C-alpha cells in the first residue's frame, strides 16, 4: 500500500530519519507521516526505535539525518520547546509532568498568563485548569494538588488536558496505558477519544494491541530501526495485527 503521495493532508512528515547512539544504529532511514486528525498506532518489539522516532519529533533527540515537515513546512526541532511551539505535545508515563508542582502549574508550564508586574495570574490558571479537566470528564478536588498525589490515569488526564487546552496539533502518547489499572486504562482511552473528537492528530505507542486497535485508524510497525508495515485498520483484524508485529520482529 502506498500512502506516501498524500502529502497535502499530512500534519507530520518525517523523511529518511537516521539516528545513531554511539555504535547503536537506532533508526535506519525511517519515513513516517501522520495525517490531519488521524490517530496512528506505532508498534514494534522492545528496542525497535519507536520512542527514538517520536523523541526526534518532540525535540528530545536530534536526528543525524533526515527531514521533518510539520503542517506543510520544513522545520528544525532542536528542543522540546521548539516542538511545543509548533503544537506538538507529548504525554509520557513519567516525564511529561513536574510531579511536585500543582495541577494548574503543570497545565500552564512555560505558558503562564501574567497580570501586571509580571506576576503569574494564579486565579486564571486555576479556573482554566479545572475547566480543562472537567471538559475531559475529570473532576479533581483542587488545582493546587501536587501531581505526585494523583493516580496514573489522572496524571495522563492532566497532560492531555494541557494538550487540548493549548490546542495542540499533534499529541504523542508513548505508552500512556502502561502500569495502569483496568479502570484507569479505560479513562485514558476515553481521553484519547476526546483528542480525536477535537480533531487533534495523535501517535499512540503501546505494546498492548487491544488498546491501540480500539483507538487507532492506521498502524505502523517498526523493527530494528526500520518501518516494516504501514497498514489501515480497515485492512487488518486484531489477529492480523498481532501476527504482523510478531513476524516483523523475527525477520532478519
Ligand atoms: N539515549 C540512548 N542512548 C543509547 N542508546 C539508546 C538511547 N535510546 C535508545 N537507545 C537504543 O536505541 C534503540 C531503540 O530504542 P527505543 O527506545 O527507540 O525503542 P522502543 O521501540 O521505544 O522500545 P520499547 O518498546 O522497549 O520502549 C535500542 O537499541 C536502544 O537501546
Ligand atoms: Mg519506547
């Protein structure tokens, strides 16, 4: 199947991305694209290069080779701040939030509104934070609670509320359901559906095919630093997908 020509509706287009970590050739010329409003499941065995690829998009790593186009323009992403400025938000299990800061500080991190004399407008931040969380169906007791006191699912909710509040164009979810209870997983999947309803594109990395099959519209399978498969959900069953992931890891 060939998707590479539908360039115009792409929000993200990564072309021939290569990355070395010392002697480890982590990405070997990967092409990856994401359409506007689309959710792609990024799959593959441990060490396949999934996180490395999305960390290049979110500015945590810089590629050794290759180009990135965002919203139709060639871009240079050298830091997470560059990525955020473009509208790329990342939701990781741990890294995305500052655990000891409050919910509202986390939602506004780096984008705090100010009153006169450069003082942060805490009242505005608190009100908007609670509203953003409520829009996701999350009712938390107070915007002042440190994030460390929240459950895993609630933390993902805070990160996703932030992405929606600041109108992200692309949300990257790197294993957002790992180490969560069944109830929390369902909450997080519901948050991702809200991202979809907002028309925001997303990349969902997970080892759990049940979770991703429910949510994503297309699946990209990686193995040993290469893209092995790029397939629409309508063309595969869950069993097919599982087989594709297992087989791709075995091919030499
Ligand atoms: N910061 C780093 N320094 C050195 N090597 C790294 C670094 N990050 C990743 N690698 C290596 O690059 C390769 C790809 O790793 P990556 O984390 O992208 O895989 P992954 O597909 O996300 O795997 P997992 O499913 O286990 O999260 C692996 O061989 C890994 O050991
Ligand atoms: Mg990873």
